């Protein structure tokens, strides 16, 4: 009987960078599906962009930039998280924005608003 294993890889390149260091870089599942993550910090602010690429048809992880993309913008000072899910070629499949309200509840708006790679 073969053992099924999920592999997790973490970023360990720059301990002085809290945006990337120790974060999840990729996940490979026993069925061959995968996810790959890239993190980008906006200079001069706390805004973090998280790019989550996931397996799409037969696209290998080595060609992750052509796979299904979920882009999340986290703005802690505004208590806002904006997520775009796009297919191959940057077409937006869905978009949502989640905001923390003054009464500590969350509001989520969903829709299809724009393309990712205009």
C-alpha cells in the first residue's frame, strides 16, 4: 500500500522580512493538485498582497503564473481584505471585499468588478 503524503514548503530566505519569512510557499497534494503562494508588501505601508496560484487542468507548478489566480489584498489599517479570483489570462471570475465594522462584525460584498491584468 502506498502512503499518500501532502507536502508543505515554507519561505526561509530572509528572516528580517516579516511579510515573507516563514510563510507557506507551496502545497502539493497526493492527487497531484497544488497551490503556490507569493507575498508582496507595498513600500511605506502595511498593505500585503497575497497571490495564491492553484492547479488548473494540466498546468504544472513550474508554470504557476499561468494557473488559476486568487489575489488577496490585506489592509490592516483599514481592516479590509479584498480578494479577486481570476482564471488563465487574468479574467476575473469573482471579487469580494470584507470589511470590519465599528461593532466588530464583518461585512462581505461579492461581485465581478474588473480584470486583473488591465
